[in-house]
C-alpha cells in the first residue's frame, strides 16, 4: 500500500509538470488558431504581402548594386567586357529615361 502512494504521488507530479508545460506552449491558442479560417487567411495574407515587399526592395537594391559595380568596371576599360557592360548600362539608362 505504501509503495502505491509513492507511485501515485510520482504520477501526480508528472501530470502537473505535463499540464504546466502544455500551458506554457499555449496549445489552446494554437488549436483556436487552427479552427479559425479567417485568422489563418489573414495571417497568411500579411505574410505574403511582407514577403513580396521584401523581395521587391531586395531585388531593387541588388539591381542598383550590380549597376553600380558594372559602371565601376567600365572605367577600367576592359577590352571585351567593358564594351558589353557599357551596352548594358546604356540599355538600362534608356529605359529609365523613357519612363
């Protein structure tokens, strides 16, 4: 009988720890989130907008950096590469001035 109480106390402590861990993990909030389609759609929409905006800004900055490096390479007057790069820069500048 005495061993049974010890075992029961150990099980109760384990159950208390498990329930505390589940409260810390906010499992209830996660289940509510999964059961609410509007919340899922809204968070996915905001995530998509943020990723799209980040890609647009990133590609713009990367493109500007590449154009800057290409202009710098043209000043070195490399025989074949210099002419090719200058043609690319001229095309980009023509498109910029048209818009």
